[in-house]
C-alpha cells in the first residue's frame, strides 16, 4: 500500500535475547513494550492500538492492563507466522493512516527456547494421524522448508557450502553487535561445513536460525506526531503483503516452480511501484532468515540480483558492511536472535536513525522483508 | 452423519494399495492436495482416479529426527506423477534418490502406518 511516508515508526524496544529468560512471556512483552513506548517519548496512556502475531500467547488486554494502557480503540492480529512480520507494521500503519488509531503498539515476545521450541517436532504421543505432510516425516520447519529450498538449490546449482558464505557474513555482523547471542563469536566457512546435518543435504546446524527467548516492540504513529517525538523520524515509505493462488506458508510444494518464491517477487513489485524506488536505491536490507537458503531466494525474488546470481553476490561479499547491499547487519535471526523477525525490524529502524551497532554509513533507505510481507523505511 | 475429511479417499486408496488423486467431475482437471471445490471451475463434484504410479523426483531430503538419533532416517520425496500432479511421499526404507530419478509407487509402512512410498527399482 502507498503510505506516502505519512506514517512512521517512532519507538523501538527489546529485551535481551537469551536461551532461558527465567520470566514469563507476558513480562518479556511488557518489558519490550515499555522500552519502545519510552523510546518514543510516550507513556502507556498514549497507546490506543495493539498489534501482534496470531500466534503470540500474550493476550492484548493482559498486556494493556499490565502496562497501564487506558483506552484501546483498535486491536488486530496478523496471520502467517514469521512471514507476516512486516504485515503487522503494514496493518498498524493502515490503522494509523485511516485514523482508527493514533499510536499502535506492535509486539512479539516468547520463550521460544526455554518454553515451546519451534524446532522440535510435535511430541510423539500415540499413533500419528496420517496426513499428507507430517506423517511423511515433514514434522519440523527445517524439514518442511528444505523440500522447498532444495528445488531452488537444484535449479541454480547451489551447494550447502554456498550457503555457508551467508552464514559467515551474518556471524561477522553478530560478532560486533553486543545485543547478539553470538557476540564476539565469528565462524569460518570450515566451522559451517563441520556443523552437523539437521536436514541432509540442505541444512546444517549453522544454517538454522536460533531458538531464542525475548521480546521486541515497535510504536507506529503518524508522521506528523512522530516528528514531534523523541527520536529521529523514520517514515514508512511503503508496506505490502502477498499471498498468491496455490501457495502455502509452510507446504509450498504444489505450484509450478515453488523455488521462485513468487510472493516475495510480488511484495517487491508492489513496493517499487508505490515508492518509486528501485533495488539500486536501497542502502540496507533486512531479510527474514529462518534458514540460510531463503536469503538467496529473497535477493533474487525481490530483484536485488538476477535469478541465479545470489550465490556469487553473497560469495563476493556484497552483503558485508562495505558491500553493495549490507544485509542483516545485526547478525540476523541466525546471529542475533530469533524473535520471529521482529529483531530484524528494530534493527532496520536503528539503521535509519544512524545508531546501529554495525551502522551503514549514510544509509537512507532500508528494505525489510519477511518474504510474504515487506516494507521500506526511510529517514525524515 | 460423520464428517468425511477431504483426503479420506486418498488414505482408503493407500490401504488398498492404490495411488488415488482427485479429479474434477466438471472440468476433468486433477488436483492435489484434495480440496472440496475445483479452483478452476468451482465444481463441488469430484471422483478419484488411480495413477499409474510412475513419477519423477522433483525434490527430496533425508528426514532424521534431530533429537532422537536412534530413529532410522527416511527419504522424503516430492514428485511429479506422469499424469501431472505433484505429491509428497517416502522412499522405501534404505533407498536414496536424486532430482529427476524415475520412481514407481509401492505401499510401505513406517511405524505401523501405511504410507504412499516409492521405489527406484523397476521404475
């Protein structure tokens, strides 16, 4: 949708990213939320809308009652797991642009390592009911998505070692980001190649995002209001979602060529159209990587490189801080932490404010993608 | 009346040693996974058609439980049937494949479940 930069992200907040937070998911949500509200220069009484994932366990009213939010006029959730990370911002911006709300708290918090781990299959208790996927062995995200990644890798001849060049880059960024779980822990390509198979022959352990405990929050408001608040203005230039016929958020196997990731191509097409920008105008990219192959698929589907050229683009260092398209500068979901894509969105805001741990010099635009939804942020 | 699941016929076929795919009674197009309506002509009536069982591997992976190394790995395949539908199955125990391999339908069991399985032998 064309937001014309009339909405903005005015505040960001997060907890530490750990493997065992030792506190409730509601507390993580409250800590991240109050940090974002205060970062914006607001108080809980200024918040009149809430937005999170369908999957978040934190009830909106429990969180509002915990924080001291007085009056919610607009409340919604988005469907689609991590792929809808940017959709939550699009929806919040839509509410703000329409006047339905003025300041929306967008949050996500969980104990995804010490509590329910996304990487584990459902507990095997008794006989599994036969179905078309899970019963065949597709019982974890690593396996479910690998059947899709394998097609892409086969088409363009990528090996697991090719993926390793992205992972090394992400871990370089994480190594110099104090908020990252893998702070000061860079890896070599050999480390990547020696890590154990999670899903042979596609993913090794180091190709997989982390399982993390933590929370992130963002405040979406109008450009007009954000301009008078505490932080440098970060306008939302455009935000888009895409769900195309015969696609599936997890079992995306049945269309002609699943490896092309047509939804990612579609969100980018929408964004280039509404913003008037093109891939060469983008200074930083934040790409939701639950697993390393998706970065390559997104680089191509979004139009940053022609089909089949992501391998060489990544290998030649173009995602590094001094490359053509610095990408996942916080270390990404592999290196910093996995807050369902939200920590890549808070990093995008930091890049636009000029205060990221790995700041890209003179960055004026950031392309943030969670695949089936995406947005472009700018500077005031 | 008990509600029938949209894919019941598929499993009934597997139990009888047949690979069945849904076929629209309105426009004759095959569709998989099973759905209650044809997305091309919106017809609600369909029948199931037995496939020849011949197919080509489109994608594959080794499924191995990440935290229970004692469970035997199995090869999961995404394949195109020669009739033009795509579906997920397993290879018979111990068989590995590569993309483009020709395979043949063969019912097998995994942990007591009858599943659509395939073999490269005789394909």
